[in-house]
């Protein structure tokens, strides 16, 4: 579900990054690169929320999400399950955004689109951290 939407979102992110690169080329300003992945989280209410992978520093986590993440490791560091930094993944950010927007408190009610790499359009499998956090992955 939401396969078309996640690919459209990946293209939107790619266009935005390319615009920023073009706009800042002569200013020698720092700009962010493409995020590794984008994801869409959805539930039964028909609501869906987008998210992209980025550093977890500064992210305000939903309390249930934060508790589950702290159960498997330290946010901002790799875990014993996976070399990916806990809190970096697109699924974790889209899930967090959905939980806050939909006032969802149950991780079993979250569903996800495939994660897509904006640079290439490639579908990426969820990491072990995400599989530990989200039962439906």
C-alpha cells in the first residue's frame, strides 16, 4: 500500500535537494545531501504520514516510541541488533510522526510503505532495529 505515494515523495525530496544544491552552489553554503530513505506510515484511519531518514538529534519522540527504542538500545548509537544508528531510519521518523499526528499509542497498529532511496528510486528492506520496534514490518 502507498507504493505510488512513497515513490512520488522520493522524487519530491530529490527535486528539493537538487534545487537547494543549485541555489547554494555560488554561495559556498553547506547543504544537506539526499536522505538515505523515505517512508510512509499509515494506520486504519486513512491517515498517512511521511518521513525521511536523518539524525535523531533534536527529534521529539512520541513517548511510546521512545520507550520502545530505549528498550533495544541508545538513541543515536548503533545497537546490538544492527549497525544502523537507532533513530536514523525513515521508518522510525515516519512512525514517530504518525503516532504524534494520529495520537496513536499502539505500535502494532502502524503499517509502512516500502522504504525508497530518493537518489535511485531503489526499494530498501527495513533494518533489524526497525523490525524490533515495529511488529508489522
